[in-house]
C-alpha cells in the first residue's frame, strides 16, 4: 500500500505538517514536532476534536466518537482521522515544538 502525503495546515497558529494517508493526523503532527490535544488516541474521549475547515478525511475505525451532526458541522478526531487530501484544521490549542 502506498503512503500518499498531504499537507495539513493548522489555523490560527499558522503551523503545518505532512501527513500520509495511512498515518493518523495526531501521530503525523507529533512526529513533526506539533502538539495537538489528545488523551485516549482511539476515537472515544473527544479531547482531540477540532474543526476541519477544508479537505477530506477518512477514519481508521468504523465509527469514531462523533455524532452525525458533529461530522456534518466539520468536526473531526485527529487521533483516528486519515488525510485524503490537503487539509486545513481550526485548532487553537496546537503548539509547535510539542512532544515527539
């Protein structure tokens, strides 16, 4: 399976990182020194929940801890979300030089 890479921009911090289509966004961000809020890392606690401004994601699990309404409003869970295109996320808690 190939690992296509996409650019993920994080607003309002102006940060960005690359994410492969087989690596959860949270893992890709951390590997590149960007800290995103998280706790369970399996799609249930919702600590990492942020808004997708543009782009498309799919999930590594069948049904992450989001309601249909939340999904329709653009909320995603980066701990289990996989990039399908370049993305822009609204995540004011993001910070550079996070834990790797």
